[in-house]
C-alpha cells in the first residue's frame, strides 16, 4: 500500500466522519461483499418506547407495578422504556429481590411475594412457562415490527408489552446504496423472528438471522465467512463486540457503546448507516490508487 493513498483515504474518511483505525481497515473495505447489520441501535435509533401493554387475567396497574420493579434493576434499553412507561402510568413503586439478568433473554425477580419474569419466548421456555395464553397477542404485535416482550407471574404468562423503536431515516437508502454496488445485506439480531422479518422487509434487506444470543453473534459471522463471504459487521452494542472482532471488517456506530467502538476497525461518527457505503467506497478508491 502506498502511504500516500492510505493518507488520502484516511483523510477523506475523516472529513465525512468515517474513521479508519488502520491502513488494513481501508484495504479490507475494498473487498467486502456482504454487510451484516445489527438491528437495535444500528438500523433503528435504539430508543424503544412502549406502545402497548396487555394484561391477561390480572389488573393492569398491578402488573405494571410488578414489571417495573423487575425492570428497574435491569440495564437493558428495553427495561428503561418499560420503567418510564410504568412511571408515566403512576405505577406504585415496589421492591425487587433476588434479581437475575439473563443475557439475550430478559430478567426475573421476586416482587411482593411473587416470582416475576420479563423477557422473550426463550426465557419463558427455559422457565417452563406455557406462553399459550398470550401467544396470539404476541404474534399480532410482533408482525407490526414491534418488539413483543412477555411477562409471567408465578409461572403463568399474564402479559405482553410491545415496544417500538423507530428505524433510522436513512436506513432504507443505506441498504439500497449497498445493493447498487452488488453487496448482500443481512440483518443479525437478538429480537424475535417476526419483528425482525417485518423490519427487514420494510428495508429490503436480503436475509435475516434472528433470535441470536449475544454469545452466538460471532459464530454467525464465522459461518458466513466459511461460505466464502468477505464480511463487514455493523453494530453498536456490547453484545456486538465479538461479532465486530470476528468480521473481516468491524464497523461501529459512533453513538454506540465504548466496547463496540474500541473493537471496531472503522467508526461511523455520525451514526448514519449510509456511511457504511461511504466507507466501502473510500476503501475501493484507495486500493485503485495503490495499483
Ligand atoms: P438485541 O440484540 O435486539 O439488542 P438482546 O440480545 O439484548 O437484544 O435481547 C434479546 C431479547 O431479549 C430482546 O429483544 C427482548 O425480547 C429480551 N430481553 C432482554 N433483556 C430484557 C429486559 N430487561 N426486559 C425485557 N426483555 C428483555
Ligand atoms: Mg444493537
């Protein structure tokens, strides 16, 4: 690589808020054929809000208070949204004990003498809870692209909480621009299948890998690489870091967590998914100059 081409590429990137950490990152950008995007916080703004709260065979105010007590102990972005909704509805503050966070699944605690779990279908399954009483509501809400979270009290599924997270304004254009240069676009998310499929189809994303546990995201990247793809992974979260490291090119959203930014090869300072194609284009320009 000629130092001049690298300097020009790095400078061009910096001007557009695309930070290449190394010369290798620039060169690798030129050879990417598959872009994998995390959903929450990458394609979406990562600011979820509760849109629906459904209580089955329990008073809504009572369920709100139980759920809020658990979620107050969690650091998950969905938890913060649930707590602020409950506070807005005047839920009574209750104390949670024996709080347990289950990464990629949800959380549980004891509240006012009850065992409460809040999380996805996998969490309920591992707790041996039958989700049939809320399955229809869950499916209807997820089909709209919202994240549907389940609530169980004393071993019974009694609630569904729907959360909406707005898609970033440029997400669809970002996907279209990648397609124009022949790049395959994949969504990788811990969220449920129906929610992920809905958002992917709105954005014309080629394929979806959903309900992936945080510790399995890197393995999914490895599988794509094993099938011959040169993969760029774009993410913002702590749970994206191993996948960012595994990918041929790790790209972090600037507004993301420190771990993601530290692990990535490229940082998008404007947190704009459109800048993924800017990065790849600068890489191609640099490599062309090198020859
Ligand atoms: P993502 O990859 O979408 O950022 P995570 O891997 O952190 O998500 O979590 C996957 C899923 O687990 C979430 O979509 C949600 O359904 C559930 N979940 C995790 N933590 C919580 C929580 N504190 N409250 C409610 N649901 C949760
Ligand atoms: Mg994310």
